């Protein structure tokens, strides 16, 4: 059957006249590729995380994850540990470099990477691990560091994690990791349409990522040998990529970043409202981090319990009939052809993810959501779960 017209989309970007004006100004400036807006966005992003890090703007989080791993020297023969419960880009970037993603199962309560499984997956070829702060709930990176030791690089997939903290550490401040990578994709907590940001405390990682995001061009390298005063001088030190962020996107990102606290406040309120409204239903609700830690509430993922009157697909269908959009985050990687076939994994290798995948559904949660939309989702979910 066809779905009713959508009264509540799954997500919608929160864009005001301020973003429209900022993009228009960037266009009128005559500079539409990477320039002053991008540099200002990088500086403001680093300051927003408390300083002490460098921020490198890129055209997607996927690009940023690729650059961060490349800057850490990941290459053929290396193994990189990735939770099976993530979006495919976390693992695909490992393949870009000729390395092998090693999938591990997740914690049944948080659905974040299981640190015990990480310990079992460690081997002589392990070079890096990529924790994903799923939905905006922080992974305990301090505990992860204790498990993997100092020689394994930690690259945080922070696509959902603006703003997130764990144990007081702000994701992106990179106190215990080599780098973190944020996404500004259309549905994320702040958006530039397409875009991403790498943060790191390591000046060598930042410098390498800046060179590799733009064809491997290094202005300083050529200057070192000759032509040291010529404006046209540059050298190309590696076959790099085309991953830079343009100024119109950066101008939008600056406004979104300035509004991010207000937008996060709205997401938090919606999550709290859902939490109280669903408390008596046969649903497992998302975990709140202990105070004072922050959950970004990028996603509100519920799990339909066995005793519920409908299963996950039934809930999805009943909501869709009422014009309410939902989504699923994520089909675990081990169930996707590319990873199943190339890694030779089977569902039984990941019992937690395989089981929980059958029960999970993401409800609409976005800062531009009206109160009426929130209440509409609540009554539709309550009705479905008591059917
Ligand atoms: C969205 C997302 C990405 C990729 O972000 P892009 O900016 O679209 O490349 C990576 N990892 C996770 C977990 C995501 O949800």
C-alpha cells in the first residue's frame, strides 16, 4: 500500500534566513571555492570544541575519515577495527587505502562498539580502530585507549556527535584519539548540505590532511628548493584527492555552528518528551548518558520488544500510514553484500547486532520539528504499540 502524504518527515534541515543570507553573501563575494569562509569556519569550529585542536574542513565526513586514516599511514596489509553497527562509509574508507576492516559486535545496551570485542579482535596487523558515537551517545574513548594501547591509532567517527561528551571529554577535542571526523550531511545535527570536519591535536595529521584534501599540493615544499618568492610556486608531493569545502558551504556552516547550541537544546527537549511519553510502552528507549555528559540526539532509536503487539516492520507501517517518516540506522555492515562477501562473515559472528537489527527503528527528531509534529509522533506510536 502507498503511504499517506507525509505530515512529519523523518528529518528536515533547520535553515533560517541567516543561512540564506550568509550563502548569498558568499556567492556575491566572487569567491566560491575554498577561501576566507572556509578558514573562518575551521577556526570557529576548533574554538567551539574548546580549542587546542586544528580543524580541517572537507566536502564530506567520508572524505575526512579517508584523509584521517591516510594521514595515520594506514595502508595495504593493515587491519582497522570497525563496529558492524555503522554506516558503510566507516568501513569503505579502510578499503580505499587497501587495508582491511575488521568488524566487531556492539554492546547490547548502547549499540556502540563493544570494547571486549575490540580486545579480542586486536592482532599483530591492527593499526587503528574507529569508534562510532552512535546517534550521538559517546563511546568511552578513555577505556578504548586503555584496551588498545598507545600504538593503535584511534580515529573517531563523530558523524553523529556534535555535541557529545563522554566522561567529561568533548568529542572532537581528541584528548585520547588521533582524530575525530564530523559530518554536515543534510540530516546531521548541523548541515552544510554536504560537508565534514576533521579535528586533531597532531599538527602532522592536520598538515597531511590539508595537503591531501587538495591534490597533494604543498606550497611550502616547492618553496623550500627554489622559487621561494614566486606566488605561483607549488609542489605536488603525493597523488592527493579533491576533498576541499567551498566557501558557500562554509558560510552556511558558520551560521549553523553559531546556532548549534539552540538547535541542540531543541533536540534534547524532543528526546525528553519522547522518553516520558514512551516510558510505559513495550519499547527499549535510547540510553541517556550520566550527567553531566552530553548526548547529541542526532537520532532517537527505539527497539520494539518481543511482547509488543506489533514488530518493528509493523510499527514502521502503522507510522507510515499516518504520514510519519521513519528510518533505520543501520543495517549492520555484516549483512551487506560487499562486506559479507569480501570479509567472509556470517550473521552468527555478530549475535548482538544481528538480533537488535530486527527490532530497531529511528523516529523523527530534528530541531525544526514543531510541537504539534512531536505530539503527532507520540500519539501514533502510542496507538500502534497498544493495538
Ligand atoms: C553520515 C555518516 C557518515 C558519512 O557522512 P558524509 O558526510 O555523508 O560522508 C559516516 N559515518 C556515519 C556513522 C554516518 O552516519
